[in-house]
C-alpha cells in the first residue's frame, strides 16, 4: 500500500497490480532502456474498428465479442 501511496495512485486495482508484480518478481521502476534506432516505428499503428465491427453478429440479439 505504501508503494501505491508513493506513486499517488491508491486504488484497489493499482494495489493489486503492485502485489502481483511483487509476487511474480517483476522489475518495478527498472532502468531506462536505450533502444537502437533500427527498432523505431516507421509508421504508427492504426486501429481498424471496422474489422472488429465485422466480427460482431449481424442479427438482433446475436452474440457479441464483448
């Protein structure tokens, strides 16, 4: 809980997230990683919302992905 208060986010979800990271022994606040320029994005990814709408059922009362 102290870590969540230090970070200024004292929500239940954030506290649980911190606890899970501590249990899994994940690095918290690790060093900055200097990535090579070759790994830079050349074009930003775009959301294709029409694709997801096409996955939903077209009939009334049909099953949704949500």
